């Protein structure tokens, strides 16, 4: 599909994403296979910039103990007070980058991603910001930089490649995206790959 057609992209996402009401059951299914995994959620927030769809990502602070300096989506672990995985994604986005929850229109969720190294089950919540991102303020202890990534450029095959990595006798496909001076990979790369796969033209 034409990723520069903003209206069409949002329509397709509404149609093809899993409903937000299924987020918990999708995570529970995988949690049954990964009993000790910790739960987390991230927010894939689309908004218009220069009449083109962009995604908000962050560069994690270099002082963090895990995944320091890596490119990620705003998000974090589920708190006991969170009513849902969507609540987690919205709360973390507000805490990390100051994104006001009332600006966010959840569109649906992607399939959860399990991270072998950090032992997290991550729920990707996809959303649209119809009125823009508002005035964002970074939590400097966790976020070093805010990135706005053009969807069309992100889908360019010239900036991506995959590698096969083996850990614990299990081989996995690792997705890499070289966007300007940034290398996006790990769980974030897998989530982006799933998102772009969802936006491919449907088979006839």
C-alpha cells in the first residue's frame, strides 16, 4: 500500500490490528509458555509532521542499567495499579516524554514480543495522535533524545537487514533498521518489522 496516504494507513491499521480489548489475553497466551516473564507495554504513536505520518521513538539514557543508549518506543513495565496494558503504555509515555493521554487514540495492538535477554513480554500498543503530539517534555533520567521517524522512510528496504543470532541453542532472526545515524534493533526492530508486515498489501 501507499504509506504516504495517511488516511489509508490509519484505516488499514484500524482494520488489521488486534482490538485493545484482547491485549491481556494475547499476553496471557505467551505467558503460559514463559512463566517467569515480566510484563511491559510500549506505545507506537503515529502523528502527522509535514503532512506525513511519523512515529515517536526515544534514545534511552546512557546511564540506565539495561539497554542504555538504545532506540526504543516509549514504554515500560506493568505496575500493579495499571488497569490494562494500554494504561501501562499511556502512563509510561506520559512519564517518559510528557505525552498527554487525552491526545492519544488507541487503534489496536500487535502481537506481544518476548525478549530473551531481559525476560520481558512486551505488548505493542499502536495509536494515533489526531491533534498532534502536544508539548513533549523528556524525563532526562531515562530519555536522552526524542526521535520522530518518517514511516515511508522506515519502510525503505535499503535501510534494513536481518541477521541470524543463536542463544541457548535457539536461533532467532534479528531485524536492523539504519535510520540516519541511528541503528534500531532488538525488540524495537522486531516490533517495527511486525508493523510494516501488517501494512503490506493484502494477498489477492
